[in-house]
């Protein structure tokens, strides 16, 4: 998002927030970068988790540069070492390491993290500390990655910032809003399905959006709706504030909460939700 200069991918402190390969397109005088945000690699507990790992494997086999990210304010752990070692399986791609969130760490902590990350592999093409929040070192990252790109024609027109559909972007905005302030297993159980997006008949200043928020259990449905619908109204208000600039009109957002039992483990439900 910081590189492209526009919010393309939703963000959350919850793990496994990203569920698709999301492409942001960055055009610079020296060339075009297509930045692919993948789901995080993790030990899958569900069929959805396995499919997300499979998606990551497919993407990593197709890109020119793999960026391995570690936050500056967290020590490198066994999972980081395992993932860094697994990059041996993608011999074609160059590898860079990024130490993120430097704005949240002291200088000594960032230096310690850089040394830890540098020791994970001996073939890093670059090791870069940065903060997407402050923009520090983002230009360095773009320059370094662009220098590693093969020469070729641009893959997208220069006025395109993502190939995400409007429907997918709206669904992700609603899911991000629904993820706020929920915990335990509920974040993993939330999915969003767009029923329809249409201009209001006789109005060119209003767009109607109908969407379903999918959860796995009745108890989760009650949490999302909240007391007398209070929480669902908050979700809608937060989402609508981001959807309106995207569609360029006022938005009427109709949200319904549906239960699809154990959808993360059900191939049919996963197929209907696009996984």
C-alpha cells in the first residue's frame, strides 16, 4: 500500500488476514513493479489454510524477486528460519530481506534484527530496513527491487494501480472492518460475499451494495451483530467510509450475517467463496 500510494490490500494485526494474491502496480521512470502480497506461510489447521499455502507456493514459483519480511520489534524465531530455508525451493527468484516497522523499534533493536536476518541466508540480494508508516527507505526498496527486474514490456497500463476487481476490493474492506476488535478464532472464521453492487435507479449519486458476512457458528453471528445490531452498524459505518471514495458516490450498504458451518473445512463452501 505504501509503495503504490493507495490502499490495495487490507491490513490487520490478526494473522492470516491476506487470503489472496493481491497485486499492486507501481510505475516509476525506470520501469514498472508488480508487487504481489501473498498470504502468510503457516502450519495449516484447515483446508482453507492448506489452499492458502498452495497459493503462496504457486506465486513464489512465478515471481522474479521474493521479499522476506521480518518486523524490527520481534526477534527472529523458528518459523522465520523455516520459511527462509524453504526459499531454496525457488531457485529462479532473487531474494531480498526486509526488516519492517523500524518506526516501532529502537536503533539497537533494528541493528540486532538486521544481523539476525542477514544470517538466515547467504544469498540475499539486499537487506533493507524500512517503515511503511513513515515512508523511510521505501524509495530505496523500490530502487533495489527495480534493479533486480528483468527487462521487458510493461504488464499493465500506467494508470492502473491494481488488477483487483471492485467487488473483491469492497468485500475486503468489509472484512477488514469486521475484523476490528474481534479475537480468538473468530477472525479466521469471517468471510465476505458480495451479492450485488448497483447504481440506485434514478440516482447517479448513490450506489447500493448488498453483502453477506459469513461466519461458522451461531455464537459468532451473535458477536458480529452485537447488542441490537450495534456492532454490525459499526462495521457498516467503517466500511462505508472507505467504499464511498472507491466508487465515487454515496453508498447504501446492506449487510447480512450468515452461518456456513465449518466453511474453512468444506470444499463446497470454499468454492462458493472463491478459494
